[in-house]
C-alpha cells in the first residue's frame, strides 16, 4: 500500500471492512467483496470480503479490467451490473459462469467519488431458478453504501495521500458473515469489600434476573445458584481476593423460580475475572460470565449419534468432527481439525469433491455425493450450507447401483495416487477454464495475444509478456506488453537450435522457470538480463508442431510454486492451439481481402472538372469477403459514377460483384442510358442464376454541363452538398433491387450539380445500425457531411468514415465514393 503508515493502512482496512459488512446486510446477501484498482490500472484486486473466504474465490482475487466479468464491467463502466440468477449469468457473462458454474445471483456496483472510480463492490446471494434477488430498494441501498465508501476513501486520500490502490500480494481483509452467537457472555464488576455487584443486561439474563429489579447484592445473585454451588461462589470471591483472578469457575444456575431445594433444571456457566486495583482498599473483581450451554448440549448430542458429523469453516477446513466420523473415515479427529478433508484423505483428493463443497458455499444449496473408502466401503456425504460454514453428514451405504457406481473409480481411486500424479486442484481448473473461455472469443492472432496478456499477467503478478512464433526456423516476436521495450529483443531472429531459453524450451517441449538473474547467468552465460528478475518460458506446441514461445517477465524475484508451474504448463497448450488457429485465420483473411481489393479499381481516372475519392472498409464480423463495389467510368460524352452492393459475404458474392461491375462497364461503353444500364445489369444478374440480389446507384454526368441523370435500384439515395455547405438527400425515383424481375425498369431523375458541389454515393454499411431505422443513419451522415471541415476530398472522406474506422465491430462492408464538381472557372 505504498508509503502509508500502519495507522493509515488500518484506517483504510477499517473502511473497507465496515462497507462490505453493511453491503451484505443492506442487500440481504450472504457474502460480499470489495475490489480496488491495481497500481498499473490493468486489474481490480480483492481488498476485503464478508462471508466468503478469499480461497473460495480462486482465480477471481485479481480480475483484468478488460475481462467480461461483472466486477470489471462495473469498474470500467460506472454502472450497476445486476444478475438475478444463474441463467442470466450464463447468458450475459459466460466466462463467469464457466469459472463459477453454480446457482447464485450477484450485484456489482462501482466505488468512486468525483468522477473517479477506485474499485467495485459486489454481493452474492442464493438464487434458485427464477429468483429475482434483492429488490430495487435494496440495490439502491447497495449503491448508497458504495458511494459512501467512495467518499470516505476520497477523504482518506486527501488527508494521507493514499493512492487507493491494492497490491496483488496484499492479504484481503476478512469479516465473518452475520450469524447467531454460539456463546453468551455477560460482563460484571464486583466490589469485594462492600459486596456490591453490577452487571450488564446479558449478565442478568444469564442468571435469570430482571436487569431493572436487580439490587446489586452478591447474595441475590447467589440465590440464583443451586444450593450446592453457593459455597463455591463465595469461595471464588475469596480466591479472587487472594490470587487476583478467577479462571473458569463453573457454577450451576437454576432454571426455575423455586427455592432451590427442588429438582428444577439448571445450566452451567463459567466465571472468569481478575482483580483491578489490587492492594487498595477498594479491590474490584472485573470479568465475565460465559454461558456455552447450547454449544455443549449440541456437542454432547452429536457425539451420541452413529452418523458421522462434521463442520467446515467457509474456506473448507474441519472445525469439528464427532467420534463416529473418525471411525467411518479411519482417521483421528486431531488429524482432521484445521485441515481440508481432501488434503488428509487421498481417496477424497479428486477436485470433484472439492467442487461440491465450493458449490454448496457459493449457491447456498445442499449437495451430496458418494465416495469409496478403500478397499470397498461406500460412504454417502451430504453437505448443508450456512453463512458461517458447512455442516456435513456421513453415513455408510451398501454397494451403489450401477448408474452411480460406474463413474466412481474415476472420482475416487481405490489406491491412493502417488504424489507426482495427484489431481489438479480447483485453482488450476479455474485458470484453464477462464483462459480457454476467453480464447474462444479471440479470432485473430492479435486478439489471442491480448487475451493471453490480460489473463496471465494479472493472474501471476507479471509485468512483461512477449509472444514469439517460429517462421522459417527462426524466432520472431509478434506481441509484447510491458514498460521494458527491449524485453527479449535478443531472441528476435534466433534459430531454433540456438542455446537460448526461448528456443530450448520449444525444442524440448519442457517449460523453463528461471527465478533469479543469477540462475539465468549460470545456465545461459552472456544473455542480456535487463531490468527483469524472473522469467517463465512456456513452449507453445500444437499438434506436435512447435508454434512459438510465450515468456512472462517479473520485475521482482518471483518464486514459482508447484501450483504456478502446473497451471502455466496447462495453459501453454491452450495458448498454442488458439494461436495456431488464429494464424491460419489471419492468413486466409489476408488472402480473401487481397482478392476483394483486386476486384475494386486500383485508381480512379483523372477527369477535367471533377475530383473523386473513394474508400472501402471491410466488415469486422468475419473473414468472408463481401460484394460492395464502386467505379468511375469515362465515356465519350461525360463520366459515369456507380456504386453497388451484392447481398451476403462470400466468394459467390464477390464473384457476382465482379461480373456486375463488368456488365455495367459494358453497357456504358455502348452508350446506354442510365435506366438501360441498370436494366441490363438486372438481366445479367438474373441470367447468372447466382441466387443473389444486389442494390445499385448509377449517375451519368454530361460533359461540359452541370446536368446529371441518376437511377437507383433499391440503394440508399445519394447526398449532395451545395457550395455553401447545405447538404440534402437527393429524392431519386427508386426501382426494385437487381435480380428480382426481368421486367423491372429504372426511371432516371435529373440532378443539378452547381460548381463547387460535392456528391456522395455510399453503401448501407455506412448508415445502418442495429435497432435503428436506416433513415436515421442517412440523416446522421447528411449532418456530418454538412458540418465536416476539410481542405480536400480525401480529408472529407476520412472524416465521414472516422466513426466507422474507430469502431471495433462493423457488421457490414462500407464503400464510399465522393465526387466534387469543380469546372476550371469555378472559384474554390
């Protein structure tokens, strides 16, 4: 936490702990957590929890801000993300559902102040199918708690300079979930000289006294004890006066209101205390009386049962086990206490059993499973959740039916597996599932590299990441992130047979973990060390073929645990497969785009009095090429402008586009009128029998004149900007789409092009948006064209495409053809 003092750190921790407890209570949830931004702002890091141990969250303790995870989205967007149940979670955030495939609802809200976001607060609740979760009122309370926390953190920063960041290595603050007390305790102050005794309300209630009527006399209190214990009570006072303290003096308190001579019930309490002001004339015995009868009675009842019963803390450790459980599991209770069952018992070490416990805690719904204790004893486990942990029951069962017995050997082997072959823990499974889910959405090699960086660096605390691929037997870097620009520059262009960590890990197929600069220098003398202290070299091998090497760098010395090594080794295979798939996609994509570009004009003709500029943007939704085209055709009596769009994205659409473009050129060459050109193109498309439709807009400008005639076939209308900037949508008489009917006609519309005016022809990809009428998009383009300030036609084209060029998603291709009519005599 930077240079904060212990007191300042404690103040921040107190704010976080209080806020997360209030959030759980305000929303009616069973658990909550607060995340703060990391120093590099690439992640949000778990800072405080209530009702859920950090170990239960697994890999969700550090979440990349770019991840499609509710907490990250609440942080980046500043909006509340409410998920009522598991179905909505799966629909909206499949990556979260993959990592935590349990039935729960959640609500995540940003934490910040003054327009700055410091982190996010999230709560979870048990959510059966169809549940709604917290009401709107409770969600508003949750947002209010987050806002108060943001204001408090902002004030703390103003006073102390706290950057309000969370180091990934910082231990989160943990608060227990609210629950009923298992032990009652009352406080008292007993004047040993005068005998005056005062106690709080809980003290009086334990002894069955009315706090308002208690006269403060020790004799009155003694009257509430069984007669046989009254002497012990007086002896406790003498002991305290002599020794200065009382330790666990047990007394029996009457349950009834009789005189104590009868057989009314009683309960046992313990008296603890020490003498204050010892050695003075007014010595006081200050202490507490503890009533743990419910806990003792429950323990005694449980010990009498033949079923095995146990209790787990929220993080899965055994906090209680009765004697029957010891006999059923074949292990002593002292061995179990404080441990996880699957760590103590090899036959319960499969992640499937740990997953059941995790499911119970997160979904707050009971679960059960069968397990086989070697050699052939079958046990039925049932788990029952609560806010403060899990209660378990174990009973022996006969041989299960085949449907249940069949999969058992794969879950719990009769013979404990050797340590080297022990199954992976859930943390390993989480990282594999999380990265695998994210990689399914990455299409290009660049996207794969960015996903790997977003997932691996926050998960393992690294600062550098580089990805090298093999080309012609040498290493070439395709991606790097981190502040050290020269990270691994020396690996560029190195052959696979070189004695280097980046090549040897790939040729051997074995990951290489180097924990210090000294280790690197000893193993590979002469290699530049730079500012990095530890490295993880992961071989990327797909289908037994070397793809490349992924390298993680750590600015500080990093000790790779056995878990780190196993997780990174497992993830390397996923990265290799995704990268190989993406490289094939990129190659095919480049080929398809090259083919499409070859079908469009390489350059537009230079014409007297006319300036033209064209742009083409491919769609981003897939690799297939589209059917958008444009052309400028010089004729004997003027110039023809045409733009068109064949439906679909495929090789067939591109081929049809090329044939239509050729047909239009042919009809123009023989001097056909505008209406005849599109009619001829319509006949040609129908005769091709391609099964595709097309739209088009065609305009012929007469030589030496500002008169033009335009026709359109189901295509968006052109825009005309006047010399004064006024821009209109041209009202052209529209004909049907090309390819519908042989008898279709396309009547021409005359247009005046004043000197200095600009004409825009475009395809629908520029003006269509999801859930928005196309007329709205056309008017938006008209407004942009009217107000765009540009010194050239090329600059105007770029301005009109600015939004589309910056968008990461374009559902359709875009073609734009601009023509400026400027005769030689026309002033600019």
